[in-house]
C-alpha cells in the first residue's frame, strides 16, 4: 500500500508486522481520572462487517514490561483508573524473549508466555490502588482464567463488555463470528457462576445482510435471556473494503433496519432499568469523574459495574473514591447520596 506525497516521491504505508508503538506515551487530558492503555493493536478475526483488520492490520501484542511501566507512570501522575484497550484483549499473547532486565519486581520471568489473564493479574498487582477495566472481549477467546482473575482482585472492575452482534446462528455465520448462540449463552452462564455480581454489556448490529424477521426475533430472545446492563446498538451499513461490502448484498431496507433498531433499543431500556433498580438501597463504591451536566450541584461517577451514578457534591472532589447509597434510578442513571 502506498500513497503519493508529492510529484515523483512515494511513501510506503504498509502495515508493520512488529511495530506496537510500545514506548510512545500519548498526551492525556489534565483531569487525570481515567487513562486508556493500549495492549494489543489490530485484529485477526476478519468479521465480514468490520474494517479494523484493513485499517489497523494484524494483531500485535505489546511488551508487558512497557504496559506495566506505563500503568505505574500513570499512577504516579495521579490517575485513578486505567482501561486496557484492544480490538480483542483476550487475544493478547507475548513471548518473554527480550524482556528488559531492569524490571525490579521481577513479576515476569524471562521467556515466560504472557496471555491476557496473566497480564491482567500483573497490572492488578503492579498498581493495586488503581481501578482497572478492559475493552473489548471476544466471546470466542475469553478464558476461565480471565474470569478467575477478575474475581480475585478487588481493583479489577466487575464488568465485561462482550459483543454478541446477533442472536441468530445464521447471521453469526454470515458475519464470520467465531461463536454460536449456544457458545455465547454457555459463556454468560459461566460468567454469572464465577462472578455473580458481574455486569454485562454488548454490541448489537441489526439489519445485517439477509437478516430476516426470525433472525431479528432470535436477537431479541437472546437479549431477554441475558438482560444486559447496557448495550451499544447499531443498524448495519456497508464499510468499503470489508468482505460484506464485496461479497454480500445489503438487502434489508432502511425502514426495516430502523424499526428493528427501535425494538432493540426499547427492549434494552427495559433491561437497563431492570438491572439498575436492583441497586436501590445498596452502597456503591464510586470514582468521581466530573460535574453533572444537568445539575452543577451534583457530581457523576461510575461504580465497578460501569453504571453512571449522580449524587450531591458535599465534601468531595473529582478523583475521589467515595461510597454512595443508591436511592433512585432511571434506565440510564443511578441516583444516590453520600
């Protein structure tokens, strides 16, 4: 892949198979509350609707030493929460050759293979006073070890974002997803068994190529089974360069897509309220992130399950960890008192 810089001069823009930009620390906002830490770049899954493999290349895991070093740096700078990022964090895999010798705590042995569960545990141990989240998981790759690490460490938030995209095996196959409806439900049961209080969110695409009404209803049925805390919901549109763009026909009408999306959104609102009302009268640990946009006398923050909570300011400030008693809720927000 190349592009023309100026007449007679070209620059190669081919994807590197090894570069992870591990030692480049991005400039971050001054609020110093939450920082994103990339652990893996690119994606190998080749879902037919997705452009990521073509825009970011194949999966390349970052040296765990540099990840932990960055997390410790962020803690010293005053950040309170880190979010480990990757198109599929569960694919993280690093072979220990070349580990820097000045890793003082020696959590990582030279030549050791580090997968995502081990990395997550290393980060939790290295910055025990920081909240840790991660984004995004792939249903096909999430292991029991990851779930057990989440359960073990109090500073790892009890929330998993687990994209499903569709509840129909027919559509999942057309999307080239590596899981089935049955696989996904089995994983949900496992999560709830190991981490009973874990909140769940997902991505859903409606109106994918050849999706019929029965396939749509299968997605609604899956939602009714899981009852997600929240979801990111989209109607399908072609992305240039993807397999679906080249090989499949976008044959679901826009009006049908919009109607199905409305049904999904309305159902999710019902489930979100169902989940949030269970928090009433509970005490939640909240990290204060900022001032409410609707009332300057209120702060907002998030609990471990990634639910937004608003509450009166009183004797607290942005960046504090505080306890809030939940007194009310909507489908989108928890309301409480210090």
